[in-house]
């Protein structure tokens, strides 16, 4: 025989796990200092410029 499960408890556990996963991503996105955010933005802009400089012109 299969075990009897409470669907409400399963649903609540799943929702709690999803909420924790979302909180983890938000901590990574928003839980940074101003210097870290600026450093990441600077690196992104530098990489974008470098990529644009290596682009071939289509004539």
C-alpha cells in the first residue's frame, strides 16, 4: 500500500521551497554594497565596449 500523504502539507512545503529559492536570488541581486554594484556595472560596460571594438564592419 502507498503511504497516505497530506496534500496541504506537500503544497506548503513546495511553496516554502520556492519562496526560499526566490529569496536566495534576491539576496544575490539586492544584498550587495554600492561598491560591489558599481564594480559589476563597470566590468559589464568594459566587456561591452571590448566586444563592440572587435566587431567587424559590414561594407
